[in-house]
C-alpha cells in the first residue's frame, strides 16, 4: 500500500465519509483524506469541525488500519496541533463502540465526560480529549509548545 494525503473535498468525499461514520457536514467541516495510490481508494479520513480558538472536534475513519503505518496520525495531529495551532482535540464516541474507544485510547485520548444515554436509549456518549502536550504521534521534528 502506498498512501497519499490530501485535503478533504466535500463534494467528492462526503458520501464516503458519511458511510464510515454517520455525522453531519457543517459549515466549518474540513479534513484530511488518506488515499491508497495503488487502488485510488479512500482508506482513511480525519474530518474536523466545531472549530474554536483552542480546540476542534475530530472524527477518524479507517477503512484499513494499515493506513496507520503510513503516517496518518502524524499527518492529522501535525495539522491540528501545529498548522492550525489548536491546544485540544476532542471526539464524541458512543459507549457501545468498543473499537472506536480502543483506537482513541491507542491514539492517546482520555475520557473526560460521560453523558448518560445521550447517544440513544441505554447508550452513553463519551467525550474523549487529546491535549497537544499529551500527543505521542506528533510529526518527527515537531516541537511541543
């Protein structure tokens, strides 16, 4: 697999992203797409929205975990923490999505809030947070600051 990263393009990428994670595209939606150059297929995305002066909400989509071996996390976190200058990124994860919670934990996110039954009856919504200083997947040569 050869992976190339490019900017999210709503008109051509949104259907694929929404099939991966059922979220709404909003006015400030942007992101990074991971493309397998061998097949031309989308293999990952980091869609960002709800930008504030200090934070952004991130939605990660992986069609193949192999994309993680090609610098996907470094690309995403470098963009959010270095290029965009955010101090915190966060995500909302349904408590019954064990796979997403495990991937978030692997990336360094921590649970900061649990909203009882906020996702659906019987399923909590978990607010996960990753601070810049706790990010272990910064691009090589990136200084924490």
